[in-house]
C-alpha cells in the first residue's frame, strides 16, 4: 500500500490527527444510477435536518475549519470540500456528476463530514505521501479551479509536489474513467479514530458495490 506520513508541522497544530488510506483496484464508469439514488436520498435527509450554519457544527467539519485557521487559512474563503458539498445540497443545487469513483468518494465525504482526497495511484511519483502545510508560492493546480493558493492549507505531497488538499485535489493525480488503481485519504482532524474507521469501511462497501473492487482495504495513519 501507499505509505502516508504526517509531518511535524501538522502534528504541532493537530496532535490528535488520525487518517485512513483506502486502496483498491477498480473498474470506473461514467455514471451509476443506484449510487445516485443513495446520494439523492442523503441530500433529502440533510435538507430536512441541517442548515448552512448548523452543518459547521458537525465535529468533523468543525475540526477541519479549526485546523485551517491554525494553519493560517480562512475556512469560509477556502471551504473544506465536505462542507462545500453539503452546502450545495442545502442550497437546493445538484452535486456535480463526474464519474462513479469520484461520485462515491463525494458520497462518503458528505455522509461523515470528513474531507476526502481521491487519487489515481498510478500517477503518484514515488510510494510515499506526506501531509504538510502549503508554502507561499507553491505551485498547485486544483481540479477545475486553475492555479490555487495553497499557502496555509494542509497538503499531501508525493516526490514531485502537492497532490491533495481538503479544499481541492490536484489535476496531476485526478481520477479519470481509465483509472484502475485508486488511493483515497480520509482526513480526521477531529481525532476520532472510530469515525474515520467507519468512513473507511463505508468507502470499501461503496467501492465493492459500485466500482467492482474485490481487494479494497484500508489502514490508519497518525
């Protein structure tokens, strides 16, 4: 499996951080009707139970926002992806439909509130990812966002550079229709290992049900 390390600079601002790395060989597809039934069902539930203000109180989202501020980033300007997705639901907007792997990762993220990075593992340079903090002027192309200022954002880097932040993953390592080996990272800035583990189990279930995975597995890292 891909090795994931947490840098001392992240440990300093979030000593309780716990993450999970999920890996699987998959068969991607443009669209899964059954998956989108699950997504729309959760969307309806959230519209009945949450507002754009109360969602900030979800422990997983609140902790990610707190770490953004500790790292020097405004979480209302650079929203964590999980919060942005749920806000979109609450505003009555449709979620973007990308492809089945990306869509199921989004479902797992909104179900538990953790920001989740999804990657084509074959595009990584090297076999190790390190979670650090973005630097001033560090080049980073967010998916569909162009060049993104990641100074003060938590960022995963491979041997070439940044591949993922809780706000946006990088174009270089994005999941596409031809992706057959995926690596998914769950970011538990709330320190809740039980919650992160449950999220990882849910992802394995989704990958098995909707992406033909027969070897999906996960491990915790801190």
